[in-house]
């Protein structure tokens, strides 16, 4: 049985276009979360969003600098 601990929850993950942020986004998505990707580079965000959508995840890329 699939672990859907975060089903119907929204996770906003900063720095999620690569590295640890991307891995966290994918992990939470596999557990049912809807993901808001956040980062400074729109091209990388869109690429990550495209990858995740291809796996069936609900993803929204948002470009922003939260510093």
C-alpha cells in the first residue's frame, strides 16, 4: 500500500529546482502532496516541473527569491 501521508496537503519548497530541494519535492509528491516549486531560475523550475508532471505529480513552479 502506498504511503499517502501528505494527501491533499500543499508543500511549498524553496530551492526545489535541483539538489536537496528537488529530492524533497519528489519525496513529498510520492506521499500525495501537491507541490509548489520555488527558486530563482525559471528555466530550471520549469524543467523540474515537467519531469515531475511526467510522473503524474501535481506541481506548480513559482519563480521568486525568498532571501
